[in-house]
């Protein structure tokens, strides 16, 4: 297996495990500790974490067949989006520090860039 495919498949698997763990923690450990609004914020972080975990796995699978700098950049952008977008929502909901919400759009932008780079990689692959 080539190193890029192995990297993003591994990151996707680890990210998936973390998404399940974080989601379960929210559902069982936080449901009585967070207000409904913050629980929704937390769940949004988990949702986007899962979606982009699947994207990482897809990038890893595509990397088995295509060597592409665009594909690699897409994967790293998805990782950054998970950390920044979902991470900031987890931190915001648990801490209540509203300022953390200011960095969430940066993570969203990373997701958008990741998807655009993925499209570019697929189009370029012909």
C-alpha cells in the first residue's frame, strides 16, 4: 500500500473511532450537564466529524489508485477542518466560552477547500 493511502486510511479509521467515542461521551456523559442549545452545538460537531471521517476514508481509497498532490492537500484540509470546526464546537459546548465560536468558520472553510481540492483531484485524474 502506498504511503499516502495508508496515511489517510489510518487517519480516517482513528478519526472514526474518536467520533464514536466523542459522540457517546456527549450522548451519555453530557446530556444531563449541558443545556439543550449546547448539546445541539456538540452534536453538530460530532455530525461533521463523522461526515469528514468518511471523506478521509474516500481520499485514502482514491489514493490507492491515483497519486495526486491535490488529493493529499484535500486530505490534510479535511483533517484541519475536523480539528478546527468540530474541535471548536466540542470546546465551545463544554466550556461555554463563546469566543471559541469565532474560529469555527475557519474549520468550515477548511472543509470547503478540502471538497474543492478533492473535486479537482478527481477531474484531473481524468
